[in-house]
C-alpha cells in the first residue's frame, strides 16, 4: 500500500517514520498543501492523508479520483474542508480521526480561569514592572454558573473537569448524554443564555448553527458574560462580538479559533502583516484572549491523529471500511 501525506509538520516526522516501519507500508510525506497544481504527487498512491488547509471540492476530488487514489483521511476531527457528499458519490472513501478529548477540555478550563482572573492585563503589567492590583479583581468558579453548548466527547469532558470546581453547570444539546446527567443540568438554549456567567462552545459547525453567537443571542445573555470558543470560529459573528466587547455587554472572551484563520494560524507573521482586520482589532482589548488554534496540541493527541489517520487508510484498503468513515 502506498500513502501520500500532505501538510506534514516537523513534529509528525518521527511518528510517521516509526509507524511506516511497524506496519511495513510505503509512506511518502510532503509539507505541501494538496491542490490542483501538485496533484501529480498522488500518482501511484492508494491513499492520501491531509490536514485542514487542503480544500477538497468537486474539481479537485475528480482529479484525485482520476489519478487513482481510492481513500482519503484528514488528520483532523473537523472535515468541512472536504466535500464528503460528492466524494462518496464518485466512489472515494473518506474518514476523519478521533483522539482523546482531554487536551481540548483541559485547555478550555484553562481559558476560563485566565479570563475570570484577568491574567492577560496582569501579564502586560509585569512586562513593564507594574505590580499593582487595581482593576485585576477576579471571580471564583464556585460562585459561577457555566453553560456548555454541546455535550459530545469534548463538551462532556469539560463538564467532568468543571465538576470539581463547585460551580453550577448547565448544558444544552439536541441529544442528551446519559453519562453526565448526574453532574450537569440540561436546559433549553434560551435558559442557558439567560442564566450562565460563562458560556463555552463545543458544537460541530453546521449550516444550522453557523454564527449562533450573534447580536440577538448575545442580547439574551447576562451583562458581563464570558465567552469561550475552542470549537470553530464560524460559530461566532465577529462584528457582533466586537460590538459586545465595546459596549461591555461581553465581560471577557477567549478564542482558540477564529473565522478565516486558515491563512494565519500555524504560520509566522513576525515580520509581516496580519490580513484579518477583525483579528488584529480584537486582540488589543485587555479582556480578549486569542490563542493560535492550539487546544488540541498535545503529544498524545498529535500521535493519535497521525496513527488513527493511517489506520483508517489501511482499514479501507483491507476491509473496505473503518470506524471513522464519513
């Protein structure tokens, strides 16, 4: 079996090499993003593995199919960069990956704590030897109500993490998770917006919930609401978020994801210009925390992402299916 890995990162090299030796398969890797200009790299390959910057729409999927590739795996949980429906129509097998939710869940709680304890302005002050406390008074989790939107693997793990803090936890999901009902109170979407001091988003991105955090829904939240997003940037309407910050309706916000982040996050712009005005504007607020889509980025999660992607491709080849087939 021959597999081509696109968008290879330096930290993936050792894992890929060791896995190829263990399974005795041929793996060729490149740092390039798969596109119509380099489609010839897929020649004689049975399968390809990509990350989120390789955008696979109809035209490119047709070329992938015509060159002889049969299986595609994305080394990500999200798969909105692939037209899965069309891929299946033309006979391409597609999978995403799963990995333990603990890294993202831990990171989410960290962002909550950083936000409620005003660590960003405190850090700024230390950098100029200002050790005053004025304006840095925080809140304690045990006195807060935290609302969790989405109780899948990550959302439910966040809830388990929070259960030790003594806070009240509300949750909304179209499908309730029986495993956490003893530590969370399921409620309506409207009630969660009305009652929460912190709202953390853990929904998959769909057409129905795109920009679900918008001006109308923000108006239903408590004054000073704290918003956390480690899911997808497109779940938020950024102009409405900016208005909420400027009017002080939003007390703090911590985002590990951002709309139109693809050409910025995981790249260096230390001597260049960031071409995203909303991102550049938002980050200057003392109560806005932006991290570079890194909640997933732990040693164990990265290894799982790579090995599970390759396992799916091998299973497609030997069994015709895999547990993560889309």
